[in-house]
């Protein structure tokens, strides 16, 4: 058996980091796996709780849940009944909650495996989503470890939701579901003739749910049920369902029950005998499609093939970039889990246990899409196209939208549209694909323009939203959504937006030069100058930068404020953008170190708001220390790592990193409570009685950024159009590290030697045996492997 990494009392990483093994079902919170193929998705916790959806968890839910992360008792279950004794238990800990003789959950990349042993019956249930089709497979291996023959019955059970979720008017919604048993498929189908979407006449709630859900089995079921009352029994529970007292399910289907899916299968096993059974659950486009999918995957070989495809698919995303540093937590997270979290949960499934979403956020999924750059930059490019098409001619963008109804929210947020040029720049720096700038994309309100023009429209929109003294307006809010009361009269200002814009312009100027767009180059240069002057004039508060001013001119994030006197973002972005000179950069980061960098990473502000303040926004309505109100908001806390590294402060950069790198929280896991293999949206700040508790795990934009700050700012290796910059900023104790990555189809194998034990400074670089004169390597573009030896000193 391999080494157990970051072991705590609930689990550990396997030696290769590819699985997290949970050894007790009673983790402090549900520890989940969000599995998706980009269309069909499922989430499963260590107890067996979870649910499934296709395309959108709120518009097209397949199985029902009502969010309750304390009980974690909505799942898709398999009951196992001993026909001799009538004793029963479940393949996952929930819903029967028997103390098993053995219980282990392996959350892997694209799958979970739950092993259990009860009454001398060992089960291994593997759950995964087929790569290119809208279904999940539960592959159950069942083994008789007894000395006598065992006769068992298996019963699957879950509730159909079919469409809108949560279906709060369930008594109404259930009336439209129709279930059937399909002999050819060894299973059930479910349809629904009601959906909140608009029909062809633009009328909502008067249309069919256009899919067919199915649940089938590789064995022929001896019975089935589709009504919750039949299965659970009136006033009974999932823990003790009535179905377990009856020899057979009722075999009733139709329109008049409370729709569930349940199949009953007989399994007889000689001593030592094993058997595999496959169950499918999916959401097809039509009855024929359902028939095809169920029949195709209803067999062991096809299920095993599909599982191999899952592994191949993930290898493609994970293996093109690999770091090996003395920090195992950094290795595991960077190489494996952050990529998985960003792709599977954030971009594809867009839902976690703590946030059931399904929509696309304009800025959120654009940022997430940076995770594609090292393995498949086309992924980033596609997202840029999609988000550009959510822009109007005036430069404004849909703040978020739902993928099926296409409905969304337009807001006067002051930064969302700016992420389009920001991520475009990152894409260009990686790929040098300037042709993309000429690609035409339609505007939401008609007409089309090149990507370059789309970016310009974003920037021009920002230029048009300045206060009379030349600072960008806050509008509905900036990146910090909770600052929702500061600028709604379009007078309040955001210094952070000013810095963000400055950051974008600094790079966009050279792109505009490339396009020979002289007037715009001049305009950008002028605005840069204006921003540098004004932000340093009006935004500097002595030891740090202000966050904002309110509509009435009051300062926010100023030393005279009793609450929220310092905010993180304007300090770290003053450094990241380069708007602060060296002296101020150092001073404001010293203030970050003093007030914000605490035990579990950098707080978003200090001190927290303790009473609601309508003029600041809903951020003040959170309890002190929760989320944006003075907690560690992981997304922004990752940017602090970059700011410290840019100042060359390797110790602080690493400290700010280490404290938010989840495996490191295995040491105080009962304080942390969250999964040690994915980032949390936030962790509680010092005034919370749960200081250090990680929450809103999985569905957070921090995953991609934690990956990026590690490779680009701690390891310091980052592409810059047609060169690769090598500028490590590492703990001086490290002897070195290696980093292999694809770049424009070349492979760079970089070995950094730090036997000099410095934290910064490159003494020598040798590429394929030839010494280069600077720490910037010109890319080859020859699709070959290149060995880069770096000596620090
Ligand atoms: C949430 C939003 C994100 C926003 C952040 C800070 O994570 O999805 O867009 O920037 O909160 O408020």
C-alpha cells in the first residue's frame, strides 16, 4: 500500500494524490465530489447524499434535493436486503446508517468509489459520468464473503425532479410527471409535461420538459416502483422504508403518484462469489435516445470501457502540466485537484453542495477558464467567444445568465465587462494567437465586431464611467458584490476598479499598438496617466489605499472608519497593477501583513462590520467574520500571494499561499471542517466563534487562481507572448523544483536548482545545453521537448 498523505482522522490523499480516501462517513461536513462531463453532472457526498442534473442544476434537475447540509439525506441509494433474515442495509452509509464492518469512500478525478462491508457482504459502488453522453453509471460489485450461499435483493431508490429545481411547489410539480416501465431497457422512463421555460408563443409554464429521464439495469429487475408512498410508506422514512417489509415492489407506474425511481434485482451468491451489476441514470433527448443509451450502457463491458474513457479524458487535462516541489500540498493541488475543481465543478457542473447554481457568471467563468491555458487553450478561447457574445454595443454585459432559458441579469456593476479584455490578454500571452483578435462575434443587441472591438467596447465603457475628479465609479458594485450600496446613485467611486483598469490598460496598449490603433493607444496612455495620478492623489490614505467613496463622498476603507478601515483588494491590486510606486507598494503591503494576513490567509477587510449599513451594502449584513465581511475570501486571498511575490517577498508570498492551501488544513481538520482536497469559497475570520472554518467548498473561483499564483508567481514561470519568463520567488529552504508544461505545442521541462538557497534571483539559464542571457526564454514553436536548467543565486 502506498503512503497516506496529509492523513487526518477522516481520511488522506493516496500517494499519487489522485484520490482522496475518506475512512469514516461522519466527516465534519459533507465531503463531496462534483463530477461532470460538461453537460451531465452529479454530486455525491461521503454518505451517498447528492443529486444529478443536465446542463443546469436549477433549470434541468434530474433528481430532487432540498438543500440541507446538516442532514445530507437526499441521495440516490441502493438498499441491500438479505432474503433469509430480511435484514437490510445500504451500499452507502445513508440512508440506513448501519455501522458497517468496513466503510471507505474514494473521491477520484471523475468518479467516486464507495466500499462497504456489512453482514459478510462486501460492496464496491463506483459512480461516474460517461464522457460524451448524458448519463451516470453506478457500477456495483457485490461479493459474498460468507461461508454459506446468500440470497440478496437490491433496491435502487431516488426521487425524480425533472426540470425546475428546487420545485418548491412540489405538490403542484409532481402532478405532471409520468413514469413507465420499459421491458427492453430493463428499467424505467420518466417524462414531465410542465416546465417553467417559455413555449413557442413566449408563454412560461405551458410547455413540456423536452427530455426523457431513464434508470435501467444490466439485470432484469424482478419488480419496480415509481411512487414514493408505495416505497417509503406513509409517515415512514428512507431509513426504514415500507418496501423493505414487502417481498416485492408494487410495479405501479403512471401519473398519479409522487414520482420516484426504484428497481428491485435478485442476486444469489455462492460463498466467495462476486458479481457486477450496472445501473444507469440519465437524461436523454427523446424516448429513442433513452432506449439507445440505456441499452448501450446496461452492460459490464460498456461500463468498463466508459470508465476507461473517463480516465483518459482527465489525463488529457491533468498531465500536460506538472510541478514537483518540496511542498506536497502544492504539488497535489496544482497538478490535480485545482484543475479538476475548476473544470468539473466551476466551468462544467457550475454547482456545488453549498451553492446550487447552474448559471454562468460573466466574470466568474471567464476567470475560471484560465485553467485551460496549459492543457487546451481552445477552452479559454471558446469561453471568450461565448462571453463576448453576451456583450451589447454599449460595452455592457450580462452579469450572469442561465444556459437554457438564456435569461440573465443586466447590472450596472463596474468591473464585469472588464474581465473580457483581462482574460483575452492572458490568452494572448499564453498562445500569441493574435489572429483571434480579428474573429467576429455578434453583440447581444445586434451587429458584430471583432474580439478586439469587443475588448475596446469594454474599456470604453469603463472610460465613460468616471467621477468628475477622474476615478472610476462604483456603480452597482465592483468585484466585491457585497459593496452593493456604495455607488448606486452613480457618484461613489471604486479605487479598486481604477487599479484593475490600469492593470488591463498596461497590457492592452501593446495590443492596440499591434493593431495600429494609434488614437486608442494615445487614449489608453492618457487614461493610465490620469489613473496613476488620481488614485495616488485621492486614494492614498497614509499607509494604504482606500477601497471606495460613497455616493455622499464618505470614504470606505479609510483610517478614520471604525469598521472596515482597511480592505485587501485595493492594496494588492495597487501592487499587481503597478500603480503604486515602490515605497507605497511596500507600505500598503506592510499594512496587509499587519491587519489582514492572519492564521488562515488574508482577510478581505478589517475590522468587520457589525451592523447593517445600507449605504455600504449587503456585505455589512453578514455576521462579523463571515464571507466577504472580514472572512478570508479565498478568491481574493490568492491574489495576495501574487502581490507579495511581485514585491519579491518570498516568505510572505509562501505564507499567504500555505495558509490557504487546503491539504495543510488537515492538521486542524475539526476547525476547518471542509474537504482538504478543494478550496473553500471562504473561511471564517477571527471574530467568528468558528474562526478558520472553511465553507462554500467546491463552487469557488479561487481554485483556478490558487493554481495560477502557485505556478506563475511562486514558481514564477509565466508565458509572455513569445517568451517564457523564469522568475521564481520561493522559500529559500527549497533545494529547487521541476516544472514541465506545454506552451504553444512545445514542451518545456524546467529544472530549477536552488542549492544556493536564495528565495529570488536567477544566476544562469541553460536551454538545451545553450546558455541564455536573460531570464526570458524565447519560445521555439517547434512542437519539440526542451530542457531548461535554471540555477538560482
Ligand atoms: C462571488 C461571485 C463573484 C464575486 C465574489 C466577491 O464569488 O460569484 O463574482 O466577485 O463573490 O463578491
